């Protein structure tokens, strides 16, 4: 199946619609995609659990 510009745009529209529905379910106000993705990015935090290993 050849991907045309119309089918690519239709796929993007479907993804955008799904994203908007998810935002509505989450109770989030409409935000940009960059802000949405940054909320989903896991952050690493040093807890110090293994700090004793480095003190040997």
C-alpha cells in the first residue's frame, strides 16, 4: 500500500483526535504536544540507596 499525503494527514488527524480525547479524560486543559510529552518523560532522581557501596 502506497502512503499518500492524504492518508498521512488522515493518520495525523486520528492521532490528534485520540490525544485530545485522552486530555479530556485526564481532566487536563488543552496543552501543546511538547508539554504533554514532557509530562510523560520519566525523571531520574538520586535517592542515595547505593551510596554505601561507593564508601567502601
